């Protein structure tokens, strides 16, 4: 699928360094396959895709909360289309099915795209959250090859991690290019408010479960992070309306004990025997938007002093886990745009080389393998995956530092160096040189085994790249 539609701005030039090398491979492949319309169309599509924002697919089984999480990230409540739906930034709301524009309407506070029976829908929506990425809402049951083939990175949603979920994530690493350049995946425990029977501490329980999954040997190699998110609460927090806040404030005026019995189920909450004069239709709307857990939490927060719409919104977004999810998207996806885009382009090139082998394609195949083997960006990803998956072990004091230096917490220089303030250029240079010298010593440390010294060599190369980056900035 080619993005963006015709009225979007001219795409930026391809990135430097690794991006330039991969871009050149695509250009060479277009020459080699110039007599194959199918290959040319495929390669041109990947060349166009190379210049787009990062594509992040939201995948998972049926009713895992994909459309809800997409709405929360964008900051607008969208009705699910039932189709694979692409959301990207634009000046005004518009939607397409193929080359035909279709209406976007609003009903009951939700945005609807009028596209019945469509398999793919493209939605343009003005949103700050979409400036650096394109979100792809995939229907449940979408094959893993399609999800990872069309996306640069994936948010995989599940209520509880089952065998089928692990199998899905493992399949994503079956391709040789994917193994050489591990794809960035964030596992999302969606509908976190349902954990623990919807108790008021449900989100804390869900976050503890997410932390436990991060440490499990079966999960660590398959994803970069595990995050718990209450999607319904996140959407409501970002889109709460004045009339909803007024209704919630009326409920919060009651003592907790007066309201508690009516919050045991949705049926009891919308029943006739209710202690506040609040229309059943209004109560029904609150349950649909916030869930019973959300109503219980919002009334508790209002009683605790978050008694304005702005204060309540901030609390709901924070407690829902949406902030942590957005941070993960930034650290693992948008900050690694260049390496993710290069990986996607190499996957696309590999498809052509395997489908239509010819004498002139042999140098391309060799160049592809060379890039995968030697590009330092991919080496960083491989080391990060090996450290997180436990395949490479370093002494306790070195392992967290190595993970941080190769971009496990973020790719800007202060974050890589563990500096929690805004350093000056001389401070940065001093920190890089000190780190470089220490890790050079580790590459020759006889107490480390061969794999550990290789890991240290990757960190050394990272430090050298930081020095080069600093030199170009002065």
C-alpha cells in the first residue's frame, strides 16, 4: 500500500549513513529488474515507503482492544471500521478506500468512516501524535507475515499472554533479515482494568504483571518492552466531554459507600434504583465510555481533589498506562526510524531477490548480506536483543550499562550515557571518552569470554560513533 494520498506534503529525502546505503541498493535493484514490471512496482513501493514516517501496526487477537488503543494514541475516539485502517497526519479529516474518497462523519462523539465491506481504509487526521508515525489498525486474525511485512514496528495486544501469542511473536523472527535485524515489538497487556476483577488497584496489578513478563525467558527475546494499558480509560481521559465530567462530579458527591453497591456491574449501575437523579441514558453512556472500573476510579479521583476537567484528564492518562506506552513508542520506534526503515527496505528487496533470481541479482544479494552483517545499527539491535533475551550475559555492573549505551533506553547521547541533565558539549565529549576507554579495556579483559568481548566491541563502536557525531555537531 502506498502512502500518503495525493494531497500530502512532498516526502523528505532518505536519511544518511545506513539509510543512504540501503537507498542505493534499492536504486541498483530498480536497474537490475527494470524489465520486470512486477518487481519494479514492488521496489518503487518500498522506495516510497522508505521516506514515510515509521509504520506502527497494532495487532492482536479479536477483542484485544486494538481500535481502542489506536483511538487513545491519536486522541480521538474512532468507531472500528472492521478493515485494515491506516491513520496518518493531515490538515483535515479525510478518508479513502482505494482511490475513492469516502465520508468521515461524527455521531455520538465518535468519528465514523463510511466504508462498509472495505478491506483497507486510509484515514487522514490532524493529530500531533501522528506527525512521526503512521498507525495501522489490523483486524484480529491478520496473518503475522502481513502484519510484519507492511509495518516497520508492531504493538502486539493481548489480555493475557497465551501460547498463540508467543507463537505469533516467534513467527515474526523466522525470516533471515528479521533475525539479523530484530524487529522492534512492544507487547501491550491491553484492557488492564479487567485484571483483578476490576478492583480499584487493578492497574497496579497489571503493571506488576507486565514487569514480570519483561523478565521471563520466553518473552524477553520477542519484544523490547511490555506495557500494561487500560485503553478505555485512556480514550476517555483524552476525549472527556464537559457533560460527562458534570455527571461524574454528581456521582462523586455521594459517599463511596452509597455508590459502591451500584458499581458492582453495568446492569446495577443503569438500573432504576439509583441514589442520584441521573438519567439512565447518561449512566449508560458513562459505562460505555469509561467502563464500570473507569466510573469507580474517576469518582474516587474527584473526591481526592482532582475536581476539574483538566486535573482529571491528566490523572486518567497517567494511570491508564498511555504515557508509558507513548514513551515506549518514542524510544523503540520513532527514535530508531532510520534503522527500522532500512530493515523494512531490506526485507522488501529480499522478497524480489528470492522471487526472481537472475545472474545480475547476485551482487545485490551479497550486498544485502554485507549490510546486515556489518551495519553497526543492526549490530546494536542484535546485541540489545541478545542482552534482553539472556543469550549474552555480562557481569552485573556491565550489562545494564551496555544495554543503555546501545540505545535500550533511548538513542540520544545524554540518555545513552546515563546523564539525567542537559550536558554541555565538553561534558558530553568527556563522558564519551571516559566510557570509550573503559569499554576498550573490556574488549581485552581475559576474565570475559569471547561472546562477552564481542559485546564489548559493539559498545566500543557505539562510543566511537558518538564521538564522530559530536565532531560533526561542532
